[in-house]
C-alpha cells in the first residue's frame, strides 16, 4: 500500500447524540433510528414551503446542445455534460443560463480523459477536476490542461466534490469489488490533495463485511448507484452500504457522528442513502437489494422522510408550486453542492406542452414561453432556505 499521511477520526457513539440538522448545535441534536421494513403513511408537502427554487434555462445554440447531465454547481457557473461518453463539458452561467464555453479533452493522451466519471468545480482557484478511471485531470475554466495525478492506493473514485481551498473529498468504490468479503482498506471516504492526490485525511467508517449495491446471478451482475457523499450545507453525510449507519462529518470539529441508524430484518437486504436535510425534514431513500433477472428489473426504491417536529416517519409526496396541477418532485434522486441541496432537469418539450395547456405559474411560465421542443433542458436548483 502506498504510504500516505492519514488522520483517522474518533467516532462518538453517545446514546442519542449525533447531528440533528446540518448546522445544528450538538447539544440540541440526536441521531434517529428507522425500521426500513415498516410501511409509513404518505405526507404531502409543497416544495417551496421548505426550500428555495432557482431555474436555469440552458441556452440552446448550434454549439451548446446538451442532454443536461449536471456535473457540478458553483456560485457563478454550472458544469453540464451529456449522458453519452462524447467528452463534452459545457460551462454555463448559473445566473442567466448563457453558454460560456464547451470543453472537450477526451482522448488517450497524457493531458486527456478517456471517460468522465464525475467532476468538481473549484471557482476560487478557477479549476475543473475531471475524475476519470483511477486518475484525476485538472483544467482551467477555458479547458487548458494544468496537471494530473493518479489516485492514491489505486482507488477508483465514484464521488468527487470540492472540499476546501486545498482538498477534494472522495469515495473509493473499489470496496464494491469485495462484495461478501472482509474489507481490504481501513477507509474508503477520504480527503485528498488538489495538487497531487495524496490522502490528507482518511475517514474510517466501521464495518467488517462488504455489502455492495448489486445482485449477482452466476456471472451476471445487476447494480444500482448509491451516493456515498452528500454535501449538507457546511457539513457532509457519509454513506457506506456495508454499514447500518449513515454518518455526519463536521469539518470544523473533525467529528464523525451517527446520523441515521437503520434497523432491518429478513431478506432482502435493504440499503439506505441520504437526500437533503433541513431544520425540520430529513429526506432519505431505501433500496431493496433484489433484482429479477428474467424480467430485467429490480432494486425497488422508496423515498422516506423523518419529520423532526412530529418525531415521525413518512413517505413524502412533494409538489412543485410553480405548476397549477400537482407536479411531483423527487428530492433524493440527485445531489447538489454548496447552497444547492439537490436539482432536477425539466425537459423542454414537457414544459412547452404544460405552457400550452396553461398549467404553469410564474416564474416557470415566463421561462417556458421562450422555449421550443428542441431547447436544452431547464435545470431546477432546489436550495436550502436562507
């Protein structure tokens, strides 16, 4: 194993003590325990009652035609790619949605990426970190190559986020390769240097046997992606599918604490991952680890919510108030960063249809009025209320 400078964190397991909401003081907080085998009642919510919403209509030109897959969201810019592996990275102005530039450094050379797994935007240093397989390449905001580095200890990063001025925070999915076996490394969540990829700090989550988010039948594997890093305002939620606990990590105190503890019994295994956390609501998702290979479908998912005020669990049904009819929003599907809790793409053709049917309210109505069916998607940013 490559020698790295590792700082392991102390875990605090005081009964009933954890992080209640992202920025809540320790003395007022506690972790919660959820029985994922129970059925919970539905509860309807209006998104704008507890979140702020910002719409970004991505400019459509001959150069800027995109499927709208969000890579990273900054204060000034938003990075977009296509779902196909064409290598394009589009830089849009976050405020106006205007296309700034298109970057494509796909290739086999030393300054190029073969595949975009994920990317992180560092606006302070004006750098883009492209996570390719076991390698991170760094470019300026014009797409000029600056440097690259291989991952420490042969890690294969799934999630990569901007952490601070000097570091990224990452999750190493090589743990999945050992499904059913004992874990090989001490940590899979880590904070790494932006300069050379060396480990600044390893964050060790306790578990023994690996439970990967896939189902195997002979040599055939069906898998489902599970977010392992969830930015939570100034803090982070860490998910490890092999653990029964989701942890909260507070950078200001180097503190790792239980946040949600999962209780389950019987088969199949049930995994959980997090969505946004507000002062009142904790949104998360349970995923049943089962797949029907004969039908080609599986991994049933259910969105759950803990209502801190009522001290109860629900299945949330969330509606966007900018639609006249009841248009549902899924807040656990994607993960934002910074002030953005999550996001959702709104297809232009559906917005055009809703506008024609007079089903939209301001400000979405005015945005849809300027679209046509071939326009780029509108990115809806769902932000923590200030």
